[in-house]
C-alpha cells in the first residue's frame, strides 16, 4: 500500500481506539476512503450531512447522550460551521474535526483559496486547538493529540490534513 | 384553529416518562421552561438551526429512549437541510415537532416563510418522514402526546399555534451546567 492511501486507515484506527461512535461528513474526495471505512463499520453511525454545521450540532447531541463523534470536512466546510461552533464553546462540547485542506498547494481552482487561506486563524479565533499533518507519518500523532484535547478537555480540536498529504486533484482526464 | 403555545408544550411533556427534550432557540425554550424544569431538557439559548441535529445525535446515542425536538418555524427553516439528513438516517426514536405560528416571535413578529406559503409538513414528507401529522386542536395534541410514548419511526408534527408572545420564562442559561446535568440525568460517563 502506498503512503498516500495509508493515512485514512491510520485515522480510522485512531477513531476506533478513541471509541468514536458517530462520524458525520459532507462527501469529500480527500476523506472518501475514511468515509468508506466508517460506512462499513456497524459500530459507527455514519451521518451524511447537507452542510457541515449540521455536524457540529450532531456532535453536541451525541455527547449529551454519551457518544463520541467526529466531523470530517473540507476546508471550505469550516466556513459553514462558524456560528454553530458557538454551541461547542458556550457549553464546552467536545468537537473533533478532521479537515482536508484545499487552496494551499498546487491548487488549480482559485475559488478554493479564500476559505482555505483562513482556516487556521478562524479556528484559533474559535478557541480550537489546531494540529497539522503534512505527511503520512504525522497523521496519527496529530490525531491522537486532537482526540485527547477534544474528549479529555471537552474542547474543539482540529487536525488539518494538508493538500500535500492528500495529493493534487486531477482536473483533466 | 390554532393552539395556545404554553398549553401545547405543557400537554406534550405532562407525562413524559423517559422522554428527552430539545427545544429550539427562542420561544420554545421559554415554553419548555414554563412547563417545568427537568435536567433532561437541553434548553437552547443559541445554535439557531441546530435543534433537530442535536436531537439526531442524541437519538443515535440513546437508542433506548425517545427524543423530542420541539422548535419554532423560524428555527426549523434555518436548519431545513437537517430534515433531509434525518429523513435519510431514519432514527426510530426521534420526533421533530414544529410550533408553527408563521412569525419570528423573538425578534418582533416578522413573517416567516411558512406564512409565505412554505409547508413544513410537505417538506418533512418529501424528506422521508412517513409519520407526519398536522396538529390543529386539543384532540390532535392529545394524540401527538400519546404517540410520543409509542412511535417507532421518525415522527414529524406541525403544531399550529397562535401568534402571540407570552411573558418569557427563562431557564438556566449556563451551557456547561445544562450539559453536565443532562448527562448526569442519563448516567453517562463524566
């Protein structure tokens, strides 16, 4: 297995070790393998969303009921979450986010750049702890730290999965 | 015919049993507080558009209990996509109840889209809520209160209420305390 397809399996293993029971996502190419793994797992409720902010509310409800949840999204999706993250900040709900980055490295589509370029400062303004993984070897450690911060401290933790890690989107066939 | 909102909420939670209740930002939170405090109420002072999805996460986490989201038409309209998400996920223990008076009561009675012709019953049906009921009177309300104890498919109800603005009854507003006492009432790990 090549390094480029191995990191989603490492993330999946981290989610399982952490006891995550609900995984919410808007379909995303970068997260496609991890989403497939979660969909195939009978111990995980996979919840496909119409917009990422639904996932923030879902994760809050999950924690109220004793479940751990994780949110998978693309950098553009973070922008859809901002106001709903107030719910996590006000009530200190754990919010574990894995964000595939666009608009930062060999990006063909300039429309991805405005949101992609402000993900890090926006998350910090939302009092999130931010971790970044730029290669496969960094994924598991970043994810483990995010799990501890989110569920141990009941805070927002985000792992940014860089565009270098994910690979360039192919636009012509 | 339309129902009085405080009496409607009181009727829905009067004999709630194990029911977990998530009201929406604004008037339905005051309605639920007026009906009597309970640690199994998760009052929303914010998160507009999120009530139904909080209900979904809770319902998936607590499959042996029934969850009722009771929110207003304005709050539901902001999270309309969540009806599609719930319709696809089909949790058998989640009810979404909308108190529909066609106005944004919290901000000065401005008209909502339901007054402009948007039919939330039709939206819910189109999203896959097979069990959808339109409550217009006390008989319908009693029927809905009964169904909250027995439903096994995702349930949607529109309760037509009077467009009035009764005095606010304010519940606890510390979010951390609301969360912690809710989890303690369910006995989930700290």
